[in-house]
């Protein structure tokens, strides 16, 4: 058993044959504007999604303060903490993904 032979080096001697960005017909200043507009839309829906999450979840301390003391209160607290946030999180996440894909589809022309 001898040593492994060294791999052969490839040398590129011709001009590149791939298309550059400037060769694409849709690469114009319009693309830059469309990307900026898409970024603004994505930031806007991200802020709305954060607000939709922060409002109901931020009210939990108020709800906990309003609950009376006792065993039923402890059960309600665990129910609110263990069950209530998940539908809010899932619905907000599904809405965000749907809006983000819609915004990207608008830019791509779908």
C-alpha cells in the first residue's frame, strides 16, 4: 500500500461562460426599489405580529392579579400559562408566514 496520489489540478484557461447580473433583463433600478419596498413590508408585518403577541401575553399579569386567591385560582393560572398562549402563537405564526409569502410573491410577480 502506497501513498495516495495527489489529486490532479484543473486549470481554467477560457473566459467565463455564465451570465452575469447585468446580463439578466430584469436587473434594473426597479429591482432595488422593489427589494426596499419588500423589506419595509416585511418589517411592518413583523412589528404587527410582535404586537399581536405582546398584547394578549402582556395582559397575563393583569389577569392573574384579578383572579381570587384559592385552589381554583391556581388551576386557572396553570391553564392560562400552559394552554392559552399556544393558539395565539400558532395563529400569529401562520398569519405571519402567509403574509410574508404573499409579499414575496408580489415582488416575484406571482
